[in-house]
C-alpha cells in the first residue's frame, strides 16, 4: 500500500524537519511513503478543495482534533484490514491553521485525532510518520513497539 501525506505548508522548524527526515528514511524499508507539503495555507475552503483534489481515488484519512482517537493497535489492525481488502493508496490529510472544512470531513473515509491537544502541523507530521513506522513494525512482528 502506498501512503500519500498531503499537508498544508512546508516544515521549517529544524527539529521537526529532522524528525520527518528520520522517519521517512526508516519507512523506506516498509512502505512507499510520499510527503506533499507544497500547498501554501490559503484558508480552509481553498486548502480543503486542494487536499480533496490531490487525494482523489484513495482511501482518505483526515487528521482533525474532532476525529476519533485510535490507539496504535487500532491503526495497525485497520492497516492490515486495508491491505487484505486490496487498498492500494491511502492519503492522510493535514490541514492548515484553520483546519478542515465540513465538506472535506464528509468526503473522507476516516477522521482521526492524533491527540486531544491541537498540534502544530510540523509536529503532527512527525507524530504521524512515527505512527506509520510503528504500525509497520507491529505488522512485521518487530520489537520496536513494546
């Protein structure tokens, strides 16, 4: 399964960029992951429209503080189910400062909260990539997740 992460805004915080780079590197062993941060924050309406366009034809997961909280184990089970169901592409959508529109949330397959805290998008990307990495180590039976 290919992972496409579409996020509003380019990471500029050096420590977040290091974390993103680290998990992108680790994930190469497990999955095809692309990180699209080429969209400038243009307000929730424009951002949501562009995120929907870029994720067309894939399983859509919006990251939103109003979403459901998944445990890592829940996420791993869902990824395993998606693979068994033949899902080829999953798109994870990270909004800008104003978040996602109701229209985007309606058109997504899942709305997930990474935390009940509101996270700055660069930190959310690090957390998200680490969780995708953790899920793949769980599915392979590796000891990273204890």
